[in-house]
C-alpha cells in the first residue's frame, strides 16, 4: 500500500505531500485539488494541458512511498514536453504500474444502466458502463453473494439477475420483493440501487487492484447506506472482505459522508488565496485541543469541517 505521495508542480499541486491510510477520504470544495490527487495516483498517462499550467523551468515530479519504505518516482521538465501547445492532443507516457493495479472510478448513473454486448469483463470500467458484463462474468456463487448483499441493503428487492434483450446483448434486472413475477429494468430502479450494486461487485474483481480511487461515492445514497458503504470499503481496505486488501481513496465534498469516517482517515484540501496552490490539513487527533473540539461538536466531523477550522470550505 502507498504510505505517502509527494506532488511537485502537477496541475494545482505545487508542493503537496499527502499521507494515505488503507481508507483515505479527500474532502474539499469544488476545484480544491481532489481530482488532481486522484489523477496523480492513477496509471500515468497524462494529457499535455496538465503541464502547461505552471512555469516548467522547474521539474514536475510525483513520488510514491510504500509501506515497506520502497519508493517510486517520476520526474520530467520542459525538454520532455512537446515544443508547441498546438500539440495539446498528444499524451505523455510516463511509465506506470501494470494497468490492473490502479482502478479509477467516476461512476456515471446513466451508463451504469446500460445494456451490454455480451463479453467477459473482470473489472469495472471508470464510468461503470460495463456493470452488466462484470456481474455476468462472476461465478454463480459470487452473483448470489452480490444479490444477497444488495437485497439486504435495499430490501425492496429479492434477487438480481440478467436478461437477454436482443442477439448478443443483455441487461440487469431486479426482482420485486412482494411480487416474484415482477422484474424491474435498471431504468425502473433508483440511482442508489445502481451505485450500490457497482460498489458491491468491486470486492469480487479478479485480479484485485492494489488501489481504487472513487469520486463522489455519496451521490444518491441514503445516510444509512452511506454508513454501510464506508464500512464495506473499510473492510475491503483491511482485507476483511474480498480476495486481498485493496487501498481505497475517496474524493468528496459531502459533510454528511464525514459523519461515517474516522478523523484520522480524512485529508482536508483547500486552495491558497494568494497563489492558488493546494494545502492539505489533517485533524490533530492526538492533541487535547482536538479532543475538546471533537466533543464540542458532538463528535461530528462534518460539523467541524463546515465550521472552516480545518480548511476546505469555500470562502473560509
């Protein structure tokens, strides 16, 4: 697992060092640098415009330090970029881990509902457009486990299955709890149901990624389900569920989600008013002052964040 990552001159991350837990939550307002961090953690193929935002007389670097104290670093400067910004459609390949090791998710609700052309899919795509094929590629035992867990969390359903729609295509379907003859199409179930199904299948992927990054996982979820989701992701990060432990990094601007995470798991991102650089704060959980503040806010991490004292609040 990654213990620490250090960005220099990457997008808005001028000089940012970030420590990571098995489960880490990046919180901050829009354009606070959360997505830049997630992009810096994914396999390293970047569009040229990522590097035209700064004075490139200085080198750009990203360095990862792992739990075993081994490091990996990439560094490059202007001489390694195209000579003209007209080449902006080109990409720079900086070398990467094997593609299965990092999974970046920004799930799109319409595409989660997509019919799929039948093919094997062992891993969920970035937008989730292959969810049907990923579910279909699981073993029958895994499909049963996924359906059981979804129906526990959303008890309006009693099963999840697949349905052919035309030659070579199929879609998901959901069995009504009270009427076994009624099967609902993806467009007839809630956004939260589709998101939960996608999150549940993550633990059954093969090969298991080493790191999963997720943007705004809280969308469309009831607070009770947010709690369940965080517990599930934390168990994945410690190896309690799934084939092996997988590090998880979330990005959010939801104070509500913060009510279900531990203070030591959260990194608060904000932008400097002077130069726009990103700053990262972490709760000083081992100090008497923090303990007093935490009790004053009735152990509400979301309330403390919204107060502006930890950074990452627009205008604060």
